[in-house]
C-alpha cells in the first residue's frame, strides 16, 4: 500500500486529488495539509511514502516544506511529488534542488497523476513534458551551449546510450521498458549505471546530457 499525504492550500484541488487517489486499491491517503508547515507536521507524524506537494501556499511554501521533509533523516524514505500550476524554470529548479522526485502540472490527466505517485514511490523520478523542455531550454541558453557537443564516455554501452536518449525525451522507466521490450527493473538498472558513468546525480541531469551530447535534437519530443 502506498501511503500518501496531500498538501495544497486550495480545498477544492486538495479534495479532488484525495478523491482521485482513494479510488486506487493500492493507495491510501493518510493526511491532508493546507500549507507547508502542516505538511511537515503530518509527514513527521505519519511517515507517508509520497507527499503530493503544491508550491504556492501561505506561510511555509512547498519548496521550504519539501526541503524540510527531504532533510529529515526520519523521513528518508518519503518522496515528494510536486503538483503545481506554475511549471516555470524558477519553480522547477527550486523544487529539484529541494529534493523533489517528481514535477507535474495540475493540468495533467488524472491517470497521469496516479501514475506519477506510483513512479516516485517506486524510487524513480518523473518530470512533466513541460518541465523537461524547460531544462532543455535552460541548457541550450547557457553560454557553454555554443561549445562542441559533449562526448559520451567510451564505457557507456549501446543499450545505455539508447536508454539515455529515451530519458532525454522524457520517457518514464515503464515507457522505456515497453519500448525496448525489457522489464522496468532492467531499465532502472541501465539508468543507474548510466548515471554513475556520466556522474549525474538525478534524472534531470541525464536529460541535459542527452541534449548536450547530440543524442536528441533541440525541439525533439
């Protein structure tokens, strides 16, 4: 059972997400919070597997709450999925730096929200298509983007390179597994090995490497 805490200052949104998740037999909603401080308190008490976190909340916002939860050693298995209206670069980067495992817009399909909860609970990371494009634009706009394409390490296998390209297109582990006819666990193993070889700390960095190395052309989906 995936134990989930919902944090959003808008009661209507909070209620909708709670109702959505409670329809799923493998998900249990263990708490609701209307601001970041309440989210931290409930998370500390309930130890949820996933916190679905809004960013713009009064008082302690979602970024501060995410940082507090992820820095609490007693909550080391709790992962944060940001669900926000604001998919801009500043919020995306702040959320990732604070330790969020997923970043999704509130305009996402309901099934996508449920899927995102399961993905981050499984230990994977998830970025919405908008967030992925934001990272790409930021990378390409940087001064060093005019430098020669990044050279991939020679010990990166053909399969790892193939998977890196799919990560760059924003594919989840399940989607990668389906595309390559392998298991999600095998896809995750390849991704972890690629991260080690590329000295990447998270999936967001893999997306940027995929573009800087020329595996993905700018504007590709």
